[in-house]
């Protein structure tokens, strides 16, 4: 899904890219894969930036920093 989101972003289909990346975020989150979730959130943020929605990715739970913090906490266990 992340690759499809990236491909559609390169094609200029930003709304479709948002959908692919959002689906990837959900899949990684359900799987408990914080690293994958963070990567998908980062990709989602790139698309949001292209759309001029600069604040869309800065609020939890979509913020990559929040996900990274959860990942680091798990690594310390």
C-alpha cells in the first residue's frame, strides 16, 4: 500500500495517494508495527504537504514523533 501511495503521488494523484497511505497506516497500526506505521505516516505527511495541508500530520495520533516515541518505549522493554 505504501508503494501504491508513493506511485500515485508521483503521478500527481494526491487524493488517491492519501487514501493508500492512510490504509497503510491502519494496517501497520493493527499489526502493532510502529516502525511501519511511522514510515507510512511520514509518506502521508509528504502528500499532505503537496496538498498544502501543513498541519494535518502534526497532531496525534498521526504525528510520526508520537509513533516514534511509542516505538522507542517498546524497544526499551
